[in-house]
């Protein structure tokens, strides 16, 4: 049996006709830059996230970049963030001449540790930290109640890297008792990626910034078009960060399926958890299952926190299903030899990347480094079948029991 890490052909099989018709409409319209499809997607994604403004951009990376540019981040500024994420989280900071300030991650959620954040902010006597940039890794929100409390305490804006987490929710107990909020709606802005492998993925690159702040959104709209306002009059330096309308029209179709896909991924995660528990691999300490840290909040939810309206159902959207395992690299070779797709997100922590070697030596971040050495992502896409999951679990069990 072949089990790919991701199989977009399965998704395309039931979307193909709608996508081809929508793309044909864009082609026939001859509106190939910006236009009504982009505007409609911006409105629909903003509404889905529970914010007032959405701005389509060319990629998730550019969403982060233009969000920092709109705050004037540059040389001498520092950005407080996680060392365990995709490179873009750090790359955009470096491109602007600013400095990433890393703190370690929570070993259970893999997200940034608020306690370590508090220590870093307390040490920042010169107030060089200008932005807090948490990442909602693998489809589960960082501890935004604690993070927003720190942001208010120190007067530092929060830009959420929600590239892997559109629709994910977390309880904001510090921001109104038990209130659940969606990724991207809690800080000044949220940044999404529409890379094809995401829960909401296009047929190429794309991204979006969402925000409650209209003036901030308007500034991003100027920056994404070379800083021009009006046309050909450039008050500041921007870039070409526009979202393609063909991507927008495809994403509008897929957005209508997003909740269904989130639910299917959670069901697949629950099935994996049950299968791994039954195999004895967890009991015998060969692996550690991913932890949905907000599930208990959801199970204990009452009417007061919006549970009656379904709040908190997306406590995890499983963009990735990530295990901690022993003998990780040998296990990868074993699975791939049996046509089972798997991947490491990510084999190096950001502070270990070669491009930082010319900078001052960075401290060690043990939890991030441990995660980079021990984790493996298994197939979790919505169309994955129970038989395919059983094949994955059986082969992992065989690897550890031989």
C-alpha cells in the first residue's frame, strides 16, 4: 500500500470542475491583477476569522514581511519569537535588518513558552523589543491569553504567524472569561499562508493579513503595491506583494470546505491516537502522541464561553500530526522504504541555521533542539482512509518490535 504524506489529487477529484470553471471566469474577465475575486476572498476570510479587515498578499512569507514593514521595523529593532518554526518567521526579521530574539518552546505544544517570553521582556531594559511574533505551530494556537497579557503589560504589538492555523481556536481566559478566539484575531494582525499543503491551500503561493485595525490594513494595502498612493506616487518604499486573482478564486471555493476538512483531520488524529494506544507503543515509551492542549477547555466548556455556538470546536486543526519518537532517522528510512510518506518539521531550530553563523553566538534552546531531533510528521490529510492509517501504525509497530 502507498500512503503519501499529502495527496492533493484526492481533493482535486471533487473540486476539479468548480475550480476549472472559476479559473476560466477569471481568464475571460481579463482582470489579472487584484480585482473582485481578491476583494471577495479578503472579505470572506476576514469574516471567517472574526475580524473586520483582510488583505490578500502574494505568500505567507510576504504577509509576515509586510506586517512588520507596516510597523516600521528595521535596524536596531528586536522581534521576540520562537526558534522552532519555518524559516520565514526568522527570515522576514533578518531581511528588514532587525534582530530576532528567541526564547524556547513548550515541550508539549511545541509553541513559544510564555514564561520564557516574560523573562525576555523583563530583561529588555532598553525597550528594543518592538514586536512579539508567536507562531501557531502545526495547527494549534500558542497560549495567546498569556501572550496578550504580556503584550499589554509591556506595550508591544503582537503579529500572529498563523500560517499553519487558519480557523484554529484557543480560549482567551485572560481576555474575557472563557471566550474562544480564532488564530489571527487576537493580536494586531494575523498572517496566513495559502501554500498548497496548508488546510486552506491554493494552486500556488498566496497569503493574507487579517486585522481589526482599518488604518493598519490600509497601510498594508499601500505597501503591497510598491508604496504607491495614489498610483505612481510613492510616499514610501513597499514591494510587489499582491495576491493573484486566480489563487483567490480557487481559495474561495476551498474555503467553503474548510470546516469539513478541519473535522476530517481531527477524526484522523483521533483514530491515530486510538491505534497507537492499542499498539502499546505509547505505553512502552517508543513514541509520544501530539497533545491537543485546549481539548480539556473544550470538554469543560459551558454556555458562558460560547460552547453552545460551537466555539472551541477547532481546538486543533492538525495541519500536521507530529510524534516524538526514538530512533527518528532510522524510522523515516523504514517508513519510506514501505511507501509511507513522512517529513520532519523542522530538522534544525532557527538559531542553528547556517545563515546566522556570522552573527554573535546565540544561546542554546534545548527544547527546540530536542524537538528538531525527535519529531516526525505522519500523513493526516482529510482524504486519508482508516486502512491507510492502520498500515502506517502497523509498520511503525513492526519497526519498534523487530
